C-alpha cells in the first residue's frame, strides 16, 4: 500500500511540455503541421499547440505574449516586429509561391499572361469577380502589393469581394462566385480536388512566398517558453528539420526548405 501511494504522488516523467505557436492558415490547411509536429514531439517530447490565423493576426498575438513563437509569411512585417523588440532569432525556414486561380471560363483572359500585375489589371478592366482574403494575412499583404504595383485600388468596387476568412474558406467563396483569387500553393494543392477552379497564372517572381519563424522576446514576456521555442526553431532549421520539410508531399511539393545556418 505504501508503494502504491508513493507511485501515485510521483510526477509523470512522460508528460509533454506544451508550447504555443501562432501561425498562418496556409500551414494549417495544407496539413503541414499535422505532418511536422508529431516528428518534433517524438524527438523532443515537446507538444506544440497551433493558433492558425492570418499572418498579421499571428504577429499581433505574439506581440501580446499569448504564444511562445510564430511561423508566418510576411518577411517585411516580421523584420519590423524584430526591430521593434517583440521577437528574437528570426530565421528563414522554407518557401513556396502564390498562384492566381480562377474558373476555367477565365472572363478576364489571364491564362497565358506571364505577369501578375498585368493579370490584375485585366481583372479590374473586365470587372471580373475577385475574392480577397481581406484579413491582413501574408496572402492578403501580397495581393495588396500587386494591386498597388498595378496602380489600382479595388476596395469598394462591386466586383471585389472581401471574405475576411482564411485561405481554405476564401477558395471556397471564389469557387461559389466563379471568381479569381490569390492563394498560396500549399493550400491549393491540399484542397484543389474539392474546387472547380484551376491555376491560371504562376511563376512570376513577384509571387515568391517566404516563411519565417521567430521566438517571442523573453525580455518582454518572462512567462514565454523561450527555451522550448528555440528547440523548435533550431530543429526546423537544422538539416534534420529541413529534410522533413522536403519530404512532405500532399499532391506535390508544398514547401521548399531554405534555412541558412
């Protein structure tokens, strides 16, 4: 009986440490986290809980100290947040690209156009329906940059719809409206079989999509699990982590590792 009582009061050595990450809907919807996190947990015993939102929202969550690290895709915003002191140890992790998708009827005639800026100009000229995420995500940020380069402000136009949703839902709205939308390739590959849409433009250098990871600054938030966050950051950017990224396929190569160590 004494032995039983002693064992009952001993801490469970196998209990996993839990770390929180704010990331993008693209990494969640593409199945990337379902694939990569069990590999990391098996190696380290650290469990990671993901809050999947747009990049802008993910960075803001990190600034509030509500997570321990972020994995997002808007490098200029990330570097600004590091410069302001909210995050530390930002590293490139992987990349893919954005693609313009739409209905096969292609009312704006963008198929065969090589320039994303030219394609967006065609869409505006024809007043063809376009669905924006409208959520300050990395994808929305890229879309806004292309409109700006085209010299067009689509906001408030009848043909321009703002979903205010993640990438998977935005694709579905575009499908329902037979509209164009800009999407990351990872979410497209993971969900394309459920949509009556197709890639109409890809390969323009402006569509490059870099992902980065960074830890919440422990000097700002003493409660942040900095040590465990850095275990993930160091692992995902290591040779082993980069090989794991390269091996992830879901209808094609979703992400290309490019960490610099």
